C-alpha cells in the first residue's frame, strides 16, 4: 500500500484558500471562519479537531483540512468526524490538495482508506469555481481494465417466477465508473469449467463433462448503484451541500456495486447468470462508454431534471440520479412498470450495504427502484409511477396517490408536461432509458415542450470497445449527414435530436430487454 505521507508534500497558502472558499460559500448563504474561533468551548465537541476552517449554516458544519497537514492527525480527525456525526452528515470533512492530480492520488483506492468519511477537493478546481467557471471532468486515476468481481448477492425481484434479478458484487477495480458508463461481464464464474474441478476415470468421462452451451462473449450491463467505504447507501439523502461547493467535492472511490438483469427466455447467458452464488468470481471489463459530466449542467443554467425510465431501463439511470442529487439538482422521476408487486424483493444486504454497516434499517420488504431513488435523495412526492397492467392503488413508500398512473410512462409524462403550469424552456433537462419506442415517444413530447433530452441507448454488443461494430445506431451529424455511431464509444448517452429512430437498418433491441444485450 502506498504511504499517504509521501503522496503530497506541497505547502498550501491557507489564507488564500480561505478567501476563495469564503467567496464560494457566500453564494449559498454559508459562513466560513477559522476553526479555532468558530465555536465556544462547550460546543467544541461537535467540531472536528485540527481542521483549518469551518463552514456553518443552519446547524450544519463543514470542516476543511489540507493535505500538507500530518497524515496521522488527519486520519484521527476524520475518524472523529465519523464517530461524532453518526451518519447524519450534519458534520462532514473535506481534504484539500493543491492540484487535481494530487487530489486523485489522495482519493485513490490505496490511500483514501486513511481518511474515513472524507470528501476530497483541489485548490485547482476551487479557483475555477471561485472565478465563475465549472471545472472540467478531472483526469481519472484508473481507466478501462479487465478484472474479477466477487458476487455478494444474486436476488430475484418480484417473486419466485420473476425474470428480473439484482446482482450485487465487490469490484474495487471499478472505482472510476461514472454515469452512464457500463461493464462487459461473463455469464459464468471464472473458475467454472466444462470438465469439472476433479479428475475422473475414463469410464466416467461422459458424466463428468457438462455439455450445456456456454456463451463465449461477455454481456453489457449498466451499473445501478455504487457504494462507498464508510458511507451508508443513503448518504446522499442526508447531504445538504452548498450547491456551488458541491461542484468541487468528490467522494472516495466506490468498491461495491449492483446491477439489474432480465432473464430472456430465448437467451443463453442470462439464464446462467441466475445460478451465480455469493463468493464466486466473475470476469468483467470496464468502465466502458463515455461518462457524462453532470456538473456541466450547472454552467448551462439547468434548474430541474426529469428522468424517465421504462422497466429495467430505469436501472442504469439510478446512478445518474444519485449524481444529480449530489450536485443539488432538483429531480423528478417517471417510472414505467407492469405492476407494483413486480418490484418487491427480499433485500439481503439491508443490514450491511444499505444501512452503512448498522443493522438498524432492515428493508426486508424492499421495492427495487423506489427504495433506490429514495436512498439517492429523491423525494417521494417527486416519484411518479405508471403501471400498464393494473390500476395502481397501493401507496408505497409515501408516494402520493396522484402520482400513480394506469397506463404507459410516456402517457404519464405527457400529462405532467401538459398539466404543469411552469414553462419548459432551457432550464429543464431530461434523461430517458427503456424500449426504443418508449424513448422515441418521450423524445417527441420533450421536443414539443422545449425540454432538452438525452437518451441512454442499449444495443447488442460483442466487445464494448468499438471493434466489432455490432452496436451501431443511425444518427444525424452536426453537418446534417446521416451516419452510424457506435453506442459503446460515442454513447451510451446521446442527444435525442441526433437519433434517427425510424429506419430499417438501425438495429433495434427487443422491448423486453434492458440493461443487457439480447443474450
């Protein structure tokens, strides 16, 4: 393991940095003072020791530390924050490095563990925010890699006959994934062999060989949630970061993830995936696809986000929703499903990942998507659910009855746009994922309402790296020419106005598929 003491050696001008932070925080009504004079002695137990500055507003505090402070003291300070705050996130700590590159070193998998519950920032990005700029996406410490992930849980959704599964896995090598990137994954464990794991006699050879067809290629899947060490799964819900400062604060790398997949009756890979068990290792490649820098929406003046997901098309949008809420964008979600009961499942991870390692919250009777959206910080009043095979009457997780709709999700979204009295101009942005026909309808109504829309495309893939050309989508280029774009390289997120929907030579996926290829 790297020695955190040797990562950053540069001295930092605290006074200059304090002036920048004070200017940024003032935009959102926060005050910044030197930590030593921030509180009286009786309140000092609520402040992290050794912080240089302290920001305050409405009972919330942000303690700022700098990378040139002794690492041992920093470690003790962040442990103190973790202990005193008890998961409420009313007191958080920020570790500031001189440059973005040095910040990336500090928040790397090998070093970040020294600073539990820390958020990371760099003076480089702080200067840009203070001057009114939005920083560009920082250089990532990793990149695409081939690795093994460990299965944590493989849970059916919606009952025993369900075709939908949630797969949770541990993969520290995937820490750099950003929405809406995806992974390519094997359908069987890496240790599995058609010849079995033990020697057999020649006479018994026929019984020892498994002749079940095995897929050779990996399958593409979008990541639904990521989980950070020392952070509860619903930490974003408890955050109330100053929106301007949030643009330069980075959480530590994630190490646990989950995804959803649908078992296709004519598929070869997804039925095999249902047999994956806890502790098994599966081969993966990722992260793949182009990331979307959510922070740039702030520079574009976006004030509200709409997210429209159809069926399992909602799964890869959850990670995006969490990022949007982290940066304090108001989000309204429109979820299209068959019926509410199809979302219920037994949450095996409730005592661990989903409650931050404290078994006080046991979501044994959980609802996929809905619980994930609430954990990401979406308010129940901002979740709209449409059911096409039943009239939804059951109130789930406090979602208002008026938000339950009988029909298809594009119909519900059209009704919302029609009934909402506020004009939908350049301040509203939307994202959608689901069956192609659903996304096409959403694109038409978004255009009519003046809402800018991004579509998350899903295609059959063989490599995920732009080599096989099996995932092409017909698009219109800026010069007006019609062309083919590789979803794995130029996507998976595209501007809706660039997509050519109605064409015979653009490969369309089945309406029953979602995050995975038709496998």
